[in-house]
């Protein structure tokens, strides 16, 4: 696919509606919508000041800095106009970063190891009869004749390891129970081999998909034992609301599943359970209410709560004991006596992307999670490849701060450079037993200068891959995600 400097690549911070397929995406917040408009309108003038074409500017770190400056300014202006207090968070980006490459690199760059604990791909070469998730996605022009290849190993590698600063990833299972699974364990192994060939060994960790609620329970548990015996499973992935009947960590199915995890762990297997909680169109079984009791009853296990209980459509504010969304997770932990630094980890996949265009919501989400589980137990995840390159998410997170007023009023801990470094990679390294020095010195660790040039010259734009409308979500996922139809 040819690159042309007059082709608009889209806004540098991708705040438009997009879904991972498990929820109906809402419109961006008014401030985010205005910020994206300003980024596009003012791009030509800023590009001239930076000595770049408009396209290259929008693909550059300077373009991302401009986008975040607009988000910050528009958010503050909107809250003033509606007589609301200032937002609880802000993007600390100097104005010169929008036209000076060095200032942009200082504000948004970094050399920390970034471990993304929730990534996905779809390999239709190994699973040609797999569910056509791609059919409702807007991404049809990634340079492939077959649009399904847009979600394959090659593009997943490009979006994660070339177009972002990601150092290492976990491949996370999706709720498909069929022989034709485009993210089966064999697909994961193939992706792991490709990454090892290009970047060195150890770049990709694999999850084992456990489905104790589908078919005979004893057969499902035996399948877990077989996976452990035949593959390097780093964590177990479960959906308590899908694809079969809903279940809980505190019912008979959950007891049997967790007992099997403990049994396998005693034999040298992983103690990590990654569970989808939130982003479930209101499905009751996706509530994180069972996390606290399960963590208290199984102190030797490690529970990674994907999405941290966040639900689109629920506006996040200060903790409310009757609140929804993230408040449900905080409440479950408090009621069970699970404090900061215990055996529960809050993961940010899709959640950070959903709130980063609204600094007030973003501040409350991060503040509540840091206070509840502690700065050593918040994990970086992006749910990519659905949102395209996660680089804009990384840049936004690096620049984000909690205001002093929010810290004082709500008791939120600060999000300084050390905390960000832990969230972006060090926490996951400790959880998974990863030597950070190893992944910072292997072949995929390109120089920041080379990456900046490559990102500006790519034929790809600032694209998302997931569905952007209710109709697209329904047409793509209703068959394989029945809870969407039910809710």
C-alpha cells in the first residue's frame, strides 16, 4: 500500500468511538471530540512550524503532544463552562512539544520496559473457518487483499513492536470454544515463534483458555491439565459470563476451577488467573463482586482483573459505596479485607483507552485503583490489536498526572515517574517472573530515533481496528458473544 504525504492519517490521539467487540462504543466526550477537531484543523500550521508535511506531523510525537495539549485545554474549558471543578487529572505536556521534536520526546518518550498483559490477534491462516470477527470492523485497507489478514501475526507485530514502545506482551485468549479458533493455543505458539525469530526469545507469554462452564466440568479441568503439560502457560484466562452459562469464583464451578489452578500450580504451573470483569454490556456474571471473596479464600493465587470492572456508559467519579463500574471492584476488595499489595491486580486494557480523552474520569479511575490495590498491583494492558497501535495510549499515560487537589481531597496517591514505570512494566515483570534487562537488550529494542522515523513513514494511519457502531458490534459478535444480544 503506497504512502502519500497528502493522505490524512487521522488524529494522532485516537479518541473516536471504537470497541473491542464486547460493548457498544459510545460517542467521545465533547471535550475529546473538540480536541480531535482542533488537532486536525491546526495540524497544517503546526506541521509547517516543525518542518514536516501534515501527514508526517500527525504521525509524529509532536502530533501526539499537540493532541494531548488540546485534550487538556478542552477538558478544562468545558468544565469551567459547566461550572464544574477542574478535572482530577491533567496531561503535563509543554506547549513547545507540539513543534519541537526534542521537547515532544522528553514529554512523551521513555526507555522503560513496557509489558502489555492483554493483546490479541486473529490468525485465519491456521483457522480459515473461524468466526468472522473482522466482518463488522471498519479496517479494510491495511494493504492486504484478504481483510482478515489485517488482524494476523504480521500486523500484530507491526502495531505492537514497531509502531509502539511495547517491549513484551501477553497473548490473551478470547471467548471462542470451537476447533476453528483464530486465537487458539496453536495460533499463540505460532505468534510466539515469529516474535522470537524477529526480536529474540521471551517476548510473548501465552495464556491458557479455561472454560469450566462449557460441557462436562471434569473434561474442562482435564483440558487445563493437558494445556499445562503441553504448553508454557503463563496464566489462565477465564470469562465468568461467557461463552456458556454465567458462573462465579464463589460457586461450585468456581471452586472446582480454582482448586485445579492450585493443583497445577503445586506441580510447577502458574498461579495467575486473568479474568474478564467489566465491558460486558451489563452481564451480571461479569461483575467483579466475586474477586474479593475469591482472593481471600485463595491467598496463594494471583488474580488479574482485566478491565478493572469498568463499564462503558457509567461515568467514573470519586468512590461511591453504591457505585457501578470500578467502584464494584473496590467495594469487593474492601468488604473482603483485601488491601493494597495483596493478591489482586487491576488491569487497564480498554479501560485506559475509554477514559484517556476525559482527564477527570481518567484521574478518578487511576486514583481509585491505586488506592485500592496499590501502585505495585496495577498492570498495563491495551486490548490491542482492536485499537490499532497502542502508542497513543502509552504516550497519554506517560504524560498523565493526578492534580494536587484530587490527591488531597480523595486521598489518591501521586502518579509520578516511578509509579508509571511500575505500571507500564515492572509490576508485570515481578508478577510473571521476568528479567527486565533481558527484554531491554534484544533485537526488537530499536532506537527511539529510528522508531520515530519509521512511524512517520508508515503507510498505515492512526487507525483503530475494532467496530465503531452498535450495528457493527451486533453483526460481528452477536453470534459468538450471546450476552450482547441478551443485554
